[in-house]
C-alpha cells in the first residue's frame, strides 16, 4: 500500500456475521488479496521442538478463530489499527514437522521474504523454537535487536537430548549468534522451578534482566512498563510472547504451564505501556488449543496480538506523517 491508499480493513461484522466464513486474523483480508501489507500476520504451525505437551502447531488457527470477535477501534491505545496501516493475514508458513533444522531454515526464509517487502511481522502460534529464525531474519534487516520476552520460562537453556533447536533454547542460540542487543534484554513473567541456580547465572551473563510474575504483582504494571521502556529506549524492539507467561487460569491451553503467573489484564496493560517503543516484529507462541477450555487461551492470545498490531500500525502511521 502506498501512503495515499486507504487500507482494506476487516469484514464488517454488523453486516456479515462474525462467525461466518473462513477465519483470518481479526477478519482482515488475506495478503494475496491486498498485494502487500505494512503488518503481515502469519501462522507458524510447528511444535516439534517441545519438551512436554505438544499441540502448539494448532495455535495459529485457534487464535484466528478467537480473533473473530476483535473490533476495529482499540480504545486502550485510542487507535483504529487496521485503518492506520494495511494489516493482512499472510496464511501459514508450511514447515517440516519431521526435521527441526529444516523447519528453522524455512521459517527464517519465509520471514526474510516478508520483511523484504517492508512488512513488520506478527506471527501466531508454534512453539518457542520459532523465535530463533524469526530473530535471525529481523536482525538481518535491523541489526541486533532489543528483546522483551514474556514467558514463565527463561528459554536460555543449552540443549535438550543433545538438540540445540528446541523451545527451551532459542534465546541462548540468539545470544550466541550475536543477533540480540545484549544491553536491552529482559524476561517478563518468569517463575517456577529451574534445573539449578546456574540457569539464572548463565542467563544473567547473557545480559538478560528478569521481571518475575511476582515483581509484576508487587510493583504494578505501570512501573514495570516504565522500566522496560527505559531499558529498550529507541532501539529496534522484538517482543516474543509465550502465552504461558499468563497464569494457567488465564491460559490453560499451553504445553508447559506453571502456577503463579500474570493475569491477561496485566499482560495487556504492560504491552500498552510499551506503545512508544520501536516495535519491529513480534510473536505469540505456545498456544496449544487441545488443553484449552472455552477458548480462554486463544482469546487472550488474540487480544495480545491485537495490542501488538496496534502498536505497529500506530508507528507506521506516525512515520508516514513525518
Ligand atoms: N518455552 C516453553 N514454553 N517452555 C520451555 C520449557 C523447557 C523445559 O522443559 O524445561
Ligand atoms: Zn514458556
Ligand atoms: Zn517459551
């Protein structure tokens, strides 16, 4: 879309029932219907990197289904994200479920292609393994990026069963590869048992700060968002959201749930507090609908992706206006 074209928005749910027709994210047009997008929403049906319950390969489509109820105006950010920029659903990246190395390469290549069109990426579903190839692609474009990683887990472990590419190891690999700006890294929502104290020591050496779920509760969302904003500054920022950052009460449909997590309200409010950051791409991973009830998890994930796309659309519109 060039700057003088009006973005094509979602199907009007006051005219066509929102439960009718195939699901795209927020009932937006498909990418092939609009040619190119400022924000491409893409599913990644991959879960061969999990260490416990499988099922995140179905996350992207569950989030699309739950996103039928999203409406075009976001009052929390005073913005109509799909009118400010062209947001479109780019479908799924077809990854090999039997070969993790090949899957990682496929995700990176698909992300390269989409970023090469000038789009920012909002990926849906998959297990956390996919953050590594997505970060590789983003870093090729922007250089090493700041990372805010919302998760119960550190995901900076080394290997599982000798495997380097798993959902517990993407951010150690990313630090090793030099694709993260190690002066601006933070986990948010961390909690639960670890393998040993060394997990935390290693993580700190890699440059990560930690805001635990208990910190969010004690200090409150505004103070946490302020601190994260300061840490990130105006660096290009990637936000990776493992839905298990939420308490299992707010996100039961996930593969490695841990008690004592954030509420969906806390997560959404922290994200809104990051609206001024230079968000270049984001993911929402680890939604495993087979363990969900009443779409609790996929509704939370769809609203999370909505806040993230709103941040990106606002920034695209602001940059155009300058
Ligand atoms: N990235 C997620 N969701 N979980 C990582 C858990 C790794 C483990 O089994 O210790
Ligand atoms: Zn996790
Ligand atoms: Zn994770």
